[in-house]
């Protein structure tokens, strides 16, 4: 407890919290109050008997107890039972980092408690100068961590958070988390396929599929095509079916002849389709390069195939040895093409790419 004693010695007039994260032998750990702590933090995921022992010990030693509700599933039910035992206990809604990465909003969790009549609410996890002010109507204590400690300018970030709270306004933060499709795409536009591979624990890029023009990049949601080698009918059909902003991803068995060329590219550009990725062959690469259209392919050849009409669109495919589903995120650059499954996109954008 020397750390607590040092804080008490150097800051005699400040309220000191010993965030013990206690889950067992609660009475023993609450004795940290003897070293000078005013508040002791315990975990709400603990058994009720442990929590109640801590609350009793807090009264004995003259300190407050803050119950950290990190990963407590029955949030409202447990908070109510705890405050029935001790109305003065502080209940801390704590959104864990993994939950933040999945795009959960702290304000939604806090509102559940406030609407259930819970008082003395603290809040922690993913709070910054953009969202701090919206928590004021629910919370007595707002705890800000990484938005200050991991910022480029700690003092300036702290000032912004304080100003946001005092003036009840939102101030742009460098630590805003992506939580919708537009924000995810904006992040993926800024980072490389290598960044994303790292964020996905060294995820595999599509084998042997490269841009036909160096220095070009693509990012968007996949519209998938499965066809036979050289059969370009479904590839052309996909241009009509895909939406503006999509990336057409074609499984053409990794073989010649070409299923894509200049005319298909021009049609895509008119519609606002962001690029094409082909596990197969492409032609007219000189003209496509001049158009600066993001085209990635396994093979380049002169001869076109035939429009036989086999295959299908909007289905799960394999492209360069990597599974691609409709709606997955496609990011391609000079290093290759990476697929981010749609269900993982928020977490990948937040955890590895900010």
C-alpha cells in the first residue's frame, strides 16, 4: 500500500481511490483504507457475499466503496440489489476495451441504470471530449483514461475534456471510435493492407493478386461474383447489380482468358463502383491504368473470354485463397488485398487501425 501512502502524503486534501479490482477476501482488501484511501474499487462480477463484506468493511474503516460493473451481464438487477444493501455505494458502469472495439456506446449502458432509479453512478471506458458531456445528466463521476494518457498532448487533452464537461458541449477528439459503416470506411481508407493484417493477427492477404498500377488503393464493401475461367457474363452483370461504393470481387478460378477490360471499367466508373479484384485474368491494363481505376488481378492477358453466362453473384466465394462474403470489407494496395469480415469490421477498425 506504499503507493496509496505516497499519494496521501503528497496530496493530503485530495480524494484518493484505490482501484483494487477485488473479487475475493473483500474485507481484507478494503483494509487498504488504512493506508489513506477514501474510495476502494471492487468488481461487481463478484459473488454478492463478497460485495456485501466489502460494503460492511467500508463502513468499519470509514471509506466509500465503488462497485465496478465491468462485464456484469445482469447490470440493472445487480446494481439494484447492491444499492438495496447500501444506498450510498457508487455503481460504476465500465465499458471494457473489447466492448468498445465492438462499437458499444457507454451512454446506452448508463441510461439503463439511470432509468431504473440507480443513484451515485460513475462511468468509465471510452470516454473523451466528444461524449463526456452527454453523460452529465446520468453520472456523478466521469472517469477518463486513454483519451488523456495516450494522447499526443496530455495537458491539452485533459483541458478539452474539462472544457467539454464544464460547458456541456462536444469537442472533437482524436480517440473517437468507429461505430457505423461510414466511419469504418473512412478509417480503412487511411491505413494500409499491412496495418489491417496486423490488426487481424497477421491475416492472410489474397494469394498472388496485385494491383495493375502501382500506388493505387481501393477500399469498399464486396459485391461477389463466381464464374468459370474466361466467362465474363456474370462479371458484366455484376456492374448493374452492385451499388456505388462497392468493390466487385470475382472468382474466375485463377485462370485465363480475361473476364474484365476497359469497357467494364468505364461502366464501373460511371456507376461509382470503387474497384475490381479478380482471381483470374484482366486485359486492357494500359487504358485502365490511365483511368486510375483500382484494378487488382492474378493474371494479365490479351485475349478475352466468352459470355457463356455460367456462375452466380452475391454469394460466398474464394478469391486468392481467402473467403469473401457479400458485404465484407475489401482493402487493397501495393502489398495486396485484405478481406475484413463484415461482422469483425468495427473491432478491426477500432483496435488496430486508429
